[in-house]
C-alpha cells in the first residue's frame, strides 16, 4: 500500500500551499486528497509537484507492507 509523504514534504517546503495549488492548477480539496492518500496525482502533476517540492518523484510516497 502506498503512503503519502506529500504532507511531510509540504511542511518543510519553502512554498505555501496556495502557491503549489496555483502552480498545479488544482483545487485545495485535490491537494488535501493527495496528502491524505484518498486520491493520487496524475503522473504529470506528480512530476511538477516533485519539482516544486525539490524532491524525487519516488519521495512523494512510501510503500508499506501490509
């Protein structure tokens, strides 16, 4: 199961949530869903998000053993 690390990365980011939402062209609810793992970003949005957060794409999620 994938566990989102987006929330952790947002907390240490130099950018505010509002900036990230604007850059990605998404709603605040969409970002919240990504943070909670309710939904996942499309691959193109995930790449942009990783670039904004200055991390690798694979840093956005961790794989947890069930």
